[in-house]
């Protein structure tokens, strides 16, 4: 049975600013945290805070089998959600029917970024436990192939797009030299390949739900994750108010 314990991890004073990601104590003395108000924040398109709004989340918001989910990760995930919301409210609104735009914005607002991070850590640990990580050699080859494709795309792009692509590569931390010789980058490829194998073997193909007007394919891992939670030791240090 999953053990989910809600702990008071920080003093109320550390989480005083609700609008900036902070929270307040409920009548049981537990700390409730809220979404960061990013509506008027200046954000760049690389899923990072720029400039960074006040983030008063605790250093660790949850633990999954002893592995920390950090407040910074939770803040960054909300930036990604906010950038997606802005796309649907802006450029996408001109290219999709109003009902599709409304539905996608509702999905965005209903997302639980804390639970998403917990579930992703469960998947990461399952990849390792089930022995799905490729070898270093396979990951090196994948990294070098991706570098070849990236270099080719950048070389063939118009000058203005080329500059944006180069900035993007810098923001995501792509090595300036041989990708296959960069241990951190190779490990990213190992984890990504392992995750694909996990989802192919353990998850169902995602199908459109009744009434869904826009559909993006992929995998539905809800049943697998529910099973993982049953045997996981998940500790929440905060209560998420959405």
C-alpha cells in the first residue's frame, strides 16, 4: 500500500507569498502551496524563468523512494505550462476553432505539475529496475546520430532561424564538441531511450476520449503508474492546491 505522508517541511514565513508560489497553513497546520502567478512574467521560449519570479517553494516538495522532487523543478514545470497556455491563447487561437482552444486551455489549467513530476520519477526508477537502459555504446551512437541530424538541420536553416536554433541548443546544454563523448549528454540519451522502451512495453496507446476535439498521440501510462504508486514510498512535504 502506498505510504503518502504530508509533512510540514518549512515554516509558514518561508511560504508567505501565495501569489508567488508560496502558501499558508490550513486549520490542521499543514502547508498548502499554490501555482506561481506567471501571467505577467517575462518568459523566454526555453522553459526557463527569465527573469526568475520569486519562488518561495521549499527546496524539496516531495520524495519518491528517497529521491527528491525539488521546488525549482516544480516552478520550472509551471513555466512550461504557462508558455503552452500563452501559445493556445495567442498564436494557436488564430489557427484552431474556438472550442479546441478552450478545451486545451482547460486541460492546461487542470494539470497537476507536482503529480506529473512524481510520476516521471516513478517512470525513471522503473526504467532502471526493469533493466531497460541501453548500453553506453548504444547511447553514444544515438547521441552522435542526433548531433548529425541537428547539425544538418542548422546548416540548412535560413539565417534568422539558424540563430534561434543555435540559441536553443545552448539553452538545453548541448555540448559544443562530440555529443557521444559527453558523459552527461549520453546519460540523457540512455534515459530517454529507456523511457521509450518502458512506455512501449508497459503503457497503452493513447486514444481520443469522447468529446475531445484535439488529439495528440502517445502512450497512456495511467494504469502502470497506479500500480507503481502501490509499491512506492512517496512522501509529500507540501499540499498542492493547484
